[in-house]
C-alpha cells in the first residue's frame, strides 16, 4: 500500500511539473490586473515591426473570446495579428517605419480594457560613416537625441572580431581607430574587407497597466537601428 501511494504521489508531482512549463492560458480566464504585457518594437531604417507577448503569473496567455490588441501609429489604428514564436502566441504588426511614440490598446469582452498605453520611441535618424582609408579612423555621425535611450554601436565583418561600444550620452558621433579593429582568431583574410556598422538607440520602460488598481504591468523596448556598409583595407 505504501509503495502504491508513493507511485501516485510521484505521478501527481510529474503532472504538476509538466503544467508549470510555460503553459498557455486562454485570456477569458485571466484577469486584466494579472496580465503582463511585453512590447518589442524595431525600426531598422528599411521596415518596422511591433510584437506583443501576453503573460501572467501562471504562464503565457492567448487572447480568446473577442479579446484583442491594437496599436495606433502616426494616427492610424491597426489590429495586431496573432502568430507563433517558440510555441507561444505573439501579436504583431508590420509597418514601413516608426516615426515616434505609439499607443497600445487591449480590448476585452468580459474584463477591463486598457487604452492609450504610450510606447516611447526615439527619433528616426540617418547614419553616415567615413574614413578607414590608409591611416584614417572610422568616423561615424548620426542625428543625436539626448533623451532617446541607450546607444550601442557595433562593427562586424569577416576580417575583424565583433566590436561593440555603448555610449553614456548620445553625442551623435563616434570615432573608431584602426587599432580597435582587431582580426578574428583565424587571422585576417585578404583585403579589402567589407564591414557592417550599426548604431541602435533603444528606449525601455516599465509601468502599470491600470493606474487605479494594483496588478498587471507593461514593459516596452523600442529600438531605432541604422546600418551601413564600410570597406576597409587592413
């Protein structure tokens, strides 16, 4: 009898553990105040996308029963379309660009709506680069935005080890010397070498979903990224 009880206990524990591995819950069983919205937006200078994941303390949430997400970008309100990412639902909108801040709405049929969540986006910018000929360093310039969030510069290519720089202040300019462009472990290939240089500016925020009630929150990450090609002869 004791052995049988042990087997039943272990089986129950395994079933509970399986349920705890990021289960997907339907939204009509989750209160708005228990929802955790994660917003990621990217404008790479060619196209833009906004993705939203809905979570809760008990796992991923799928919007059902008429619940829906909407974004308003540059005065145009658009519904978000459900897709899949790593086996979990994700809600997305594809755009030509992100001109600035946008609004997020969560509309619910049997619970509280959330309207006008502001997602902060830094200003669009253009990136230019020069130098890297003979003994000249790589000189980068872009439109500075002192309140535009974290700025990260990256350089990569077949003839260099990946290089990353973060700026404490958005100065709109950076000079990278040739001495900083180190060859990869395998050694430099034949010159000339094509480099890809990117500057990204990201604003991240975290706030409550409902200002008058404790509970749910929304985290946002909105990135403006620009990339140029540079040729270097080591």
